[in-house]
C-alpha cells in the first residue's frame, strides 16, 4: 500500500498522473490524501485522522510519499496572498480559514512567524519518521525548495527516510490543465525516475535530472 499526501503536486491520481503510474510500477494499491493549495499540516492531519487510520492500519503500508509545500502556508490554506479559496476539511466538515483577503493580510503582516512554521514542519517530519520509519519507506519531495534544508537537518537525527534534492517546481508547468503541474509526458518521466530512485536508494537523499523534462507553456 502507498499513501500519498501533500498539495497540488500530488493531488491528481488519474490514469496518466505520476501517482497512479508509480503505484502500478510498484504493483501497489494506494490512498491519495493530497489536496491542492493545502499545507503540510493538512497532509499530516489526514494521515493521522481516525477515519482514515482504520483504512491505513488494515493494510501494510510500504511507502508514504509526501509533496511538502511552501512552509509559510497556514493549516488548510494557501500561501501568503489574498485569496477567497475555501477549503473543505477532513471529516467532511467545511471550515474556511481566512476566507477573505483582509484576514490573510492581517495574519501574514501581524502574526506570521517563519520560525514557528519551520519548527512545526520539523516536528511533523520527525513524528512521521518515528511512527513509520522502521517499517515503511518514507519519501519526501519539496515542491518549491524551501523544505530541502529542513529535510537535511532532520535527516541527521532521524535518518530513516529518503528525500529528493530537486524542487518539483523545476519540472512543473503551472496551469490547471496539467495534472500535478506536469505535462502528460513529464508525469510519466517523473514516475519512472521516482521508481528508479526509491527502489535503489536506501534511506538517503537522491537527485533527479530536470534537464530532460520538457516543460509546456501554460496557455493564458
């Protein structure tokens, strides 16, 4: 069993999305808890939620693959910009955090603490490693690159996970028509690259050569 969690970089599990392709290559069933525009805390809360844990615990979890988004994102919300996006939270209870631009602006100008967000991310990763690291392959992918130094820092104390040193934004095409921000061919390439790395690397960092990916220009 594979558990995917994260933001829009792993949100789609359609037939031609890298998440589905990778699961087939690994001959694994999977749950995908990813949701676009959400934070690492959202992903973590989905993995730890009681409703989903019964499904998780009834299966052997071989892989947990997380796309770690911008560390400045607040729980269940987008990064610091004025937005009216509403997020439907776990348990099907709609909770709209900072649903207007003024609330967003107030939080990020008055209350936002980079140190707190960094601390929270480190503790989430540490907890996942402690819970799953001995019997599950934990793979961390940084969407925008800001999490990579944090991966390295945590890895020194808790080495039982692998992480990619390439930010996914390097191979991304930012457009709604692209699954997980990648073209169809790049979804296939990424699934193949990730399969090769996670089946050959044991609890270490790994690199992916982004130069062979052909990013498509999103139509305006």
